[in-house]
């Protein structure tokens, strides 16, 4: 009489081994794809920022309306969306104002930062920064309008 495992138990063991291997491969594949996606996403942003830049042509603060108007020249070949104005006051206070306005490639546009809560006459500097590429920024001095 031959001894061995029954066909049902053999089938169950084969299915269990196959499912274990499939689970290990699925876990590895998902983590591999996630790592590759993050790597290429960061590289794409870096490449985008290499070909994006702007310069601030003028800056005007209106005391009456509490608005900061900045004229920006996007002189490169990529559209920029989102800007921050970082205001450094002489009393060491710092405020950040954001807008999601968009400036198309090779164009000039006036960007408005609203609800400036503190008078900009006491500022030491204003920095305009791209939200997409935080390494792109311009420091300016604003004219004050009454």
C-alpha cells in the first residue's frame, strides 16, 4: 500500500503556497511602483522649476484698500500658478499672503494680495515666491499709495 497525502490536502497546500507567493509579489510590486512614482514626480517638479522663472517689475501697497499689487513678468516657457508674498516688518514680524492666480508663459500680469492686516510702511522687505517652485523668488521694495 502506497502512502502519501490525499489529493484534497495536496490541492489545498498548492493553492496556499501559490497565494502566499502572489501576496509577496503584490506587496513588492506595489511598494516598487510607489517608490518609482515618487522619484519621477520629484524629478518632474525639479525639471519644471529649471525652466520656470519670473521677475517682479513693480510693487504697490494701497493703504486704503489693504491690497498689495505686484506686477510679475513670467519670462520663461512654463505657466506659473500660485504665489506667496512674505512680508518682513521692521519689528521682526513676518506675515505670508497667498494667491492662486496664474501667469501664462511669456506674459506680464498684476497679482493682488488682499487683506493685508498690518501697514506695510514698516516693512524691511517683501519676498514674492512661486508656490510651485519655492526656490524661485524675488525680493522687492514696495511703493506706498495712500
